[in-house]
């Protein structure tokens, strides 16, 4: 019986909630894990104590708080769906609290570090079409603050070179228009002028097909090494840098939220912690009585 409701719930996420394939796959895996834990027990017999026991089992597996939180989030959505569908009269997970997540401030590069990273692309190590592509990718990341999945999904027709905007398909398959700066536009134009293979996708791999997220990560990693920069920098670091630099230069939080494609302002507020830390450091160094 539970398999039927898992499938029904997955269809609900696909059709009504319009969730991404990646998110749906994670929900499915999390629910299948819970199904194994139940060992054939009916959903109507699941109560608060049983859910507490499941939480204890997850902790015994030495899963991190973030992984446990994600599994509980999947169960919350599932039981909410079952209650709304009138399969369950009461929601047994309402009283269960999620483990507190440690707050990690996102890492970011200074403006000088970003310039050094971008300048390393198209250097003597990598010239021609490939070097132009790599530089255009780095410029696009920093100019727009896009997620890696959004960058690889850009098609050439999504860019309005006149208005300087890109049509982006973000999380939950939501479209938004994102401004892109002149420097990135010039890099993209230079790359397209040299590109030999025709394809609707903007950024291509060596075979002339749309580049993958893994391919982009490898490109960023290569130039981090060439620029002699620290480990732990990823394409997402450029997204963090984009947001932090905007706030440092006076952009308001709501604007940054829209540019990043965050559904909730609370997600964007993490960047205010970074700018506050920077202000404290400047104050400590500059004020005579600090």
C-alpha cells in the first residue's frame, strides 16, 4: 500500500509542485529508506514514537545533521500530502523537531581574487575557442550569480545581447530574467565568433554537445590551480562572491534575492552575516579604541 502512495506523492511533486528531477530523486530515495525501516507496517500505524525511533536509527548510521534534516523534510512533505489526501486523519510528524543545523557562512573570493581567477582563463595554457569558452563561463558565473545547473542549461537564444539579460530556468522550473554585464557579454560574443560547431546550447564540450555540470566544475578547478588559489573553491563560490560583492557595494537584500532566484528572503540573509563580519574586521583594524 505504501508503494502506491509514494508513487502518487512523486507524481504530485512532478506535476503540481513542478520539482526538479534531482529533488524528486532524493525524495524517492528518502521515502524508500523509510519504507524499508517500517518493514511492512501500515502507514496508519506510524506514530510519533516510531518516528523518534527512525530518527535514532539515522543517528546510529552516523549521518550528518543536514542529511537527517533532508530526510525528515521529505517525510514532512509526504505526511502532509497523505493528510491532505484524507488517507491519514492526523499527521504524526507534526510534533517531531528536526536536528539543529550548524550555520556555515558561505566562502567567497575578494574582488581581486575573482579578477585573478578570470584572467587565468585564456592565458598561454589555453588559447583559441576553448580558452574563450572557459573565460566566458567564468565571466558568466561572476556577472550573473547563476547556479551551475542554470549556467549549463543556457541556450544561445536565451541571451538578449541588446538589453543585456538572460532568460534562466531556475529551481522548480521557474523562469526569471537576470541581467548580465558588458564584460561577460563581450566574452560570450568572442567565444561564439570562434565557435566552430553549431548547437542551440551556449557552452559546448569538445564534442560539440552541451557541456555538463561536471565539465564546468573541472574547468573552474583547472583555473583555480593555474591562478595558484586555495582549495575549496567551486563554481558556487563565484555565486557567493557575486552576492557578497553586490551587498558590499550597497545593493539591497531584496534585489540580491531576486537576482539569485531565492524563493525566501531568509535564504539570502546568510550573506548579511558575511558583510557584517567584514565590517567588524574593518572596525577592529581601523578604530583606535576597538
